[in-house]
C-alpha cells in the first residue's frame, strides 16, 4: 500500500541533500513523520497546506517501512500512518509536484 508525505520545497531539498529527514516542523514537534493514505490526502492538503504553492508529494510503500510505521487514531478517529524514525530518501518510491489551482491542489493518479 502506498502512503503519502507532503513536503515544502526547502524540506524536500533538505531530504535530498542529507538523505534523511525528521520531517516538517510539526513532525519534529510530534516525534514522528506524518503520512496520509490516498483517501486522507485531500483533507490533509486542505487543512494543512491550503494556498501553499510549490509542494512536493512523496509516495512510500507502507509495508517496506516495517515496524517503524504505526497506524494511530487522528482526525475523527481515523487511523493515520506515522513513521517513528527519520524518513530516508531511499524510502521514497516517487516524488512529484503538487500543482495549486483555484480549486486546490491537484493530486492526479496516486499510483
């Protein structure tokens, strides 16, 4: 199963340069890297990234993250994937820009 991480340009540049990242400020504050499923992603974008241009979408294989990935209740009790270790560039299966339109971010096909 693919899960998704949204990064700002500077966060993506840091991950590519260092090879690992503790994530965005909210991830470092919470002590884990926040991910979303395909179904959760549109609300995550509206709630936490509304109006932000230049975002990057990363896809990771949940199974490949192993025991460091935990599914925990969050918004409305839904289970969200949380990674309890730094995100590694080698975890990323693919990345792409998230265009911002008047209607919001365009995620396209998530496969």
